[in-house]
C-alpha cells in the first residue's frame, strides 16, 4: 500500500516537472518568435525610412562636414568657409522640396514601369535645369565657382529621385516587403495580425503628358 502511494506521488511529481518544462520551452519559443518578429519589423522600418538619406543630403547642401567628436560619435559641423556652401536657404528649400515629393514611402511602394520612370527623370531634369537657370542668383549661385557646380548638383538630385522610383519598378519594393512578412508569418504566428499594416499600393495607369504640352 505504501509502495503504491509512493509510486503515485512519484508519477505526480514527474508529470508536474514535465508540465513545468513544457511551459518553459513554450515561453522560450514565444520569446524567440517575438525577438525574430522585432528583427523583421526593424528591417521593414529601415527599408521604408528615407529620412536619414534626405537628412544627409540636406547637410551636404549646407556644406556641413561629418567628423567624430570626443566621444567617438559622428556629428555634422558647420563648414570651414562659406565657399563650401553652394546654395542659400532658398535654393536648399527648393531641392529638399523636390526630394520630399519623390523620395518617400508612397513612391517606393507604388508600381511604376521603367519607361515611365525614364520619362519622369527626363522631364524632371529639364524642369530643374530651367528652374535653377532662371533663378540661380536668388538660389545663391552668385559666383562663377558655384555656377560651375550647377550640373553636378542637378545630377545628384536626379540620381536620388531615380533610385527611389526604381525601387517601385513592377511593385518590387512592395512585393519584397510582403515576402518578408509572409515568411515571418509562416514561422511566427504572432506576426499574422501585422499583415494588414502593409497593404498593396498600386499606381494606376494613366495617360501622361510631358512638360510644355
């Protein structure tokens, strides 16, 4: 009788230990899924966050230099001379307005074809050339040295805009993000509810006209 009671108690203890082990394993699994989900979410945010790049362009337009401070941190500092500043605030506002219009999440999550992108860049390049040429003194290009940098300035703006547009060729960026989310959803059920945060954005096909038509 005593042996039966001892065996019964041992069986209960073993079941309890097994249950506790299963709970610990489940907690570890859920924690791993959560951390993996955070990693994927951070990757998505990094891909869609274009503010750092626009901030870098702003500092370069202002003639700022990046140096390391006493703590080893990289910081932007004022230019040594005003000769490093190509445009004044009015001109910089014009350039940053262009970048805000074309380098953003709405653009890269759209669906463009390559011919349309080439058309946009061609028309936009012509328009930027015309705008700056007609207003170059007001934009701060008031010396021969600064005006010599006019062409490269336009090229730098266009190359960033083209890069943004090309991320949306055939809805590529949108598809890549949804693949990341889908893979993570299959591996991590906790992420399933996040799918609705990233809807497919398609750019409707329209008939476009070039400037001046």
